[in-house]
């Protein structure tokens, strides 16, 4: 049976179709999930895509976090379902308290879109198993509020537990504390990532195809589970 | 104030009315009275004033714009022409593409962020209203001198506005232009282009037909913003002595627009609308009168049902408001419920505000009282037409006589001198890297962007199975057009055409945004007449019809007009986007060929501007047959894999093109100045009809044979090699030095 990966569309989600494409190219079946629908339609994993859900008014992700679909996503994430939040999705995961910390305005105060070098720090999560620890990849990054912040002790804890999934290399594009580009929960099934691996899945349209690993990783995770 | 009803207007013919304050001329007011056989009501006056504004009625320009129809080339590709929200072009495989470029110049000067943001919003709704999914945007921009303090106020706001709105809509920004020139100091140009894709059967038109069909207004609530935007703002020159016009600028909500896009596309999929129109300039006045005018009958609207942000708005204000993110649809009664259901799904407010009637009048009621009763055509399509006087400016001959000859402007004669000028040009604000700007735009969203930043054209894949794609380039050199508006407009088209072909796509159609000064100045009107004549003539030769666009006049502060700036967008189609040709030199050892003829043509050039701050002489000559031949060769070479890189030569000439292609690919080049050629002319001339290409050695014979057989001059000028640009016998400059000169320039000026 094909693995089913749900991609949630909130009002203002933008990269939902891109995430679906990445899921498809990785060999899984993308399933469109609607923010008002609590039902996850038997998916095996969920992607919360990038965008400006609810216009990023109030605070990024603050309104989406209360949508009906998120009730189920939060419940299932706690039971171990793999969940990947990209950009706005990462913000939703932080607002949902599935991940610690918060994403704030870039230190440059500008939206930034660039091809970003990353180092995969933790290749043991549900979404990074196809990488090796220390591997360097380049994927697009595009955000206005991508600066990861957290208390010192939270940061220390993330570092100590190996929960920093990816770190910015060469340039820190938004002022994230400790160059953090992505983190995971303690169980390793929930990952939040500011850069956009779904835009690096085809040589024609991406700077590389090094983003595909996030989507193939979850397939392996599910097949082996 | 009591309500000014039609009945009241009939009974009080002599009431003084504020027609002048609303931007109407005395004879125009008299004509309205003549059409109606009475004085207009306040609401009618409001409608006529916005719809008869220069911006909406094209009253000064339409006698010239007619040429785009009269001289239209035969083209099988045109599906919908001028007059609709945007033109539609057949690109094959059942797909149709719609695109249009429009100005939002005046609002962006007053309030840079919102002006530019709503410029994007407006053009995106035009594309959406044709039935298409918007898939990309582009922005041709013009600013005052890069080091002028006001540029620091205007530019960051405009860029943030374009990014803020476009990024939030999820539309990739795939290109555009940024040009600095002191002539735009008081009048920056913010043009916005959008491309949309649909299947042929999904094309929608702006017309209200079928008595009993409902008029549905949906999207944002109507507020007091943008009142008089098209009339008192966009159709007059700026004047320091008058109060600021900021309330006339609209305020955008991109989130609302994103919902509007998805909601509208779902409505299209279920085939629920008979006619549709977006609300932009002139708001509800425009939408109701244009829909009714283009349809078969009349229309009746209950204005008090319009959802408001501010309940104190008067009927006049509601009709004039340019609140953003609104659309108006004509829907058959049995489909209204489903229409409203889809709007509810997307949290979009939708209200039935009226219906199509079998009469011939547009009737608008306010709480049961008739406040507008007009023949809609007189509002929408039968506005005034002016034959503005025009004459060749007295200074034109002297300007053209001041040619940049070797005697007039000192030219570098040594290798070191050439190198210094090359670096100066590459590091000038106009030729320097624009990454500080383009990095604020999302170019990746939707995952179909094949070419974008720094390329000759922006290219989008439109079918993931077949790899069908389209590309767009916009160009317009105001310096050339100032020297000779006829040739300048043709050069704008030639460059955009060449840019599209250089990427490997076949040019199909044109959209134009004509930015000029005041039409009341005969000098400006001559520039306009010449530019439109030149463009229409050139479109006929190149076989690329004008599908639509817009005219922006009154771009002047006081007596000083901007350079005439016709911005031309060319749309092309490519059957297989994997065959596209980027500009980057990436493979060591590939051979560099210069295609076309290089003459001593420095008039209006980047070199003359950067090194001597000079503008005079004649722009480069145009040979449209040569442009077409060059285009054919570039397309064939791309399709058959004969070239790996191509870069058009335009501002800055070959020197600048080499700098860009080397830096983009991270590879150097060794250049040999051809026998008998002046190295200065080779590097800095801006002769049109040229490109530089990188040919793999295995393809050299085949490529040469093709050029020879077709009669296109192709000169081998060097090879991709090393880590520097080495012009043999003249100078060598390392990529690091080039990069240093070319990047960080804009940041340094704006920080």
C-alpha cells in the first residue's frame, strides 16, 4: 500500500502544492487536508506547508494553531505520527507547543529569499534519516519572520539532546539563535524547519535536489515502522 | 446633506456642483448634462468623474492607441485582444496564457509601500478575471538618482510593498527591471506585470448578459480608501502647493486577495459565472458600468446592500472607493446558492447587490431611491476623446546633434583605461547586481520557476507532464526614447523580443505600459505619438500583436516630464522548458560567439551616462528583420542543443554582458578582439540585434553552418576559461574584482 502523506491547506497557505509535489516525487501519495476538517483521512504523516496562513496577522501561525485540523494533528503527533512543519508550518508547530521556542522578525527586518547552505545535525529524526549527520545541503530559504529564538536553557537543552536538526552555514540569514534552521521534538517525529526542502526536489526548478531527502526519509520511517 | 436623487436633480437644475474638484473640465460637465438631459446627481457626477478621468478613459491617448488595432499583425495566437481585462494568447496543448503590464506610479510616490503593493494586487485581479490562475509577477521599476535622499525614502518602501503583497499571494517574482535616472526623481515608475494560465474553455469575459442574472459583489468590504485615485491622483501632475493626496491611495490586504484567488478559481471550475470583472481603478463605478456596457441589457443595483467597512460612507463615496480585493460577478439565479457556498468556504464575503435587466439603463438605488440612471456606455466606453496638439520639441534637433563622438566624449585608449571604464559601468547602480532588491521577492513558490533573477527573461513551466512553458521579458530604455521616441519604443520591443528568444522561447505577443509626462504639453504628446507609432510599426514587422496594457500620463512634477518610457513586455512560448538557455557561462572550454553586427553606437549608452553623464545623439539603429533572424537562430540553437548559454547585448554592451555571464556561472572568459575592431567599440557599443552565446566545441560546426546558411554574422570572440575576464592584449580583470565592483552597490546606497 502506498504511504499517504497529508498536506494541510490553511487560508493563506502558499507552498501546499509544492509540498504535495515533493511528496509525490518521493514516491508517496499526497493527500490534501483542509483546515476546517478534523479528519486526517488515514494519512501516515502530515506536512504543514509554508505560506502566510491568516495573512500572518496577529502572529505567524497563531490563528492556524486553533483550526479544527490542528486538534487532530496535535493529538496524533503526540502519539508519534511524523509531522513536518516548513516555514509557516514551523511557526504553527511552535504556536501549538509541539516544538519549543518561537520565530520572530528577521534581524535585517527584510523578507529574504536565497539559496541557503545547511548542515544536517541530526540524521535520526523521522524526516532526516536519508541524510547523514554533518551532511551539507543547499535548499531555498524564504521568510520574513524566520529568526528562531528561545531561552538559553531551552537552547542548551535542544543542543544537549541533539534536537537541533539543521543549522545555517556560511550566512545566518535571519539572526536565528545559534544558527538554528530546524529543530525536533524529543521523540524525533515532529520536525520544524525554516528553509524549504520542497523547493529543492527537481533540477529544473531548484538550486539542487537536496531537499528531497526529507520526504524520502519519512517513507522509510513508515515502511520500517 | 440630504440625498441627491434623480428626482431631486430634475427639480433643481441650477445647483452648483463640484465638477472641477472631481477633476472634470467644464466642457465635460456640459456634455454630461447633455447626455442626461438634466444635471447629474451627486452619485452620477462621481461616476462620470472617475470613468472619464485620463486613467480610465484614455481620452488623450486613444487616438494614438488605435494603431495597435489598425496595424495588428496576423497572429493565430490571439484569443482575446485589447479591451478586456487582459489579452489572451494561445500557447498550444489547449493552454491559454494571459498577461498584462500596468502602472501604479502616482500612488507609489505618495505612499511607496501601499502604492506598490496594490499595484500588484490590481494586476493580479485583472489576470484572475480572465479565468486564469495567476502564476508569476514581474516589476519594471524606475527611480530617481540612486544617491538622491528621496530615492532612499521611495525605493525600500516600493520593494517591500511588492514583496509584501506578492510573497503573501504566493506568486513567484520572476524578473523585471530597476533603473535609476534623475528624470524620475519626482515621479518614480512602478509598473507591475502578471501572467496567468488557463485552458481555452476557461476564458471569462467582463460582460453582464441575461436579464434576471444576479450581480454579486464579493471580496473585501468597501471602505473610504482610494477615493478619487484615478481622477484627482493619477490624472494630474504633482503640485507642492496642494494638500497631500495620501487618502487617495488604497490600502492592500494580500491575505484577502489570496482567498479571493482560490475562491474565484473554484467558482470558475464549477462554471458558475456568466461574466466577471475585478474592481480596481474607479471601483464599483467602473465594474457596474463596464459590465453593463459590454453586456446585452441594463443593470439595477441596490447600493445600500454593499458591505461597508465604514457605515458613514455616502453613495458617491461607495461608487468611487477603490478599496482593494473586490470582484464583481454575473451569476445565473440557480447558481447563486452554490456561488455563495464556495465564498463561505473561503471566508469571503459575497453579496447579491443587483441584477441584469432587459432595459438599457444602469440604475442604482440607495434605500429605494433612484440615485443613478444613466446609459452605461456613456460612462464606460463613450467618454471624451481629445486630439491633443503635438509638435516635435524645439530642443530635439540640438539633442540629437550632440552625438557622443570620440571628439565630444573622451574614450579610453589603453587597456587600463578600458578596464577602468568596464568596472565603472559594471558597478554603476543601473548595471550593478540587484540582489538586494530581488532577494526580497519569493521566486520559488509554486515550484515552476525555470528562469528568474539575473536572467534575460523569466520562465515558468506550465505543464509538469509535457514541460510546456512560457517566458516573459520587459524592457524600456527612457534614454533611447528621449533621443528618438519612435526608435526608442522599437528598441524596447526589440530588446524584450531578443531576451525572450535568448532564453529559448518563441515570442508571441506584447503588452505595454506607456509612461509619459503631461499630455497637455505638445512636446510630450509628440513623444507619445512617435512612440506608439514606432511600437505599432515594429509589432507588425515582428508579428507580435499588442494584447493590452496601460497608459500612464502626467508623470511630471512642475514643468519637468520624465523621459518618455514605453515599457514593453513580450510573452513567448517554449515547448520544452528543459531546453531553456540560461545566461551563465558554466563549462570551461566552450566557445564564445558574438552574433550580429557591432557599429560605433554610443548614443544613450550606459557608458556615456556612467563615464560622462551625457545624453545626446541618436540611439542605436533598429533592424527588425535582423532581430527576427537572431531570434530564430537563438531558438533553434536552444532547441537543438547547440548552445549552453546566451545573453542578449543591451545596456552596457558586450562588456557588461560578459561580466554578468561570467559572474553568474563563476567562470572567466578569454576574449580576442576581432581583426580590425576597435576594442572600445567592441566592449561598450550598444548596437541592437546582438547576443553572445557559449557553444560546446562539439556543436561548433553545426552552429556555424546554421548561422552561415541563414545569413547571421557570427564572430568567434573567445572561450570560457579561467577565473578572470581576459581581453587579450588589453587587460585582465579577476572574477573577484568584477564581483566586488558589481555587488553591494545598491545596499551601500540605501543603507
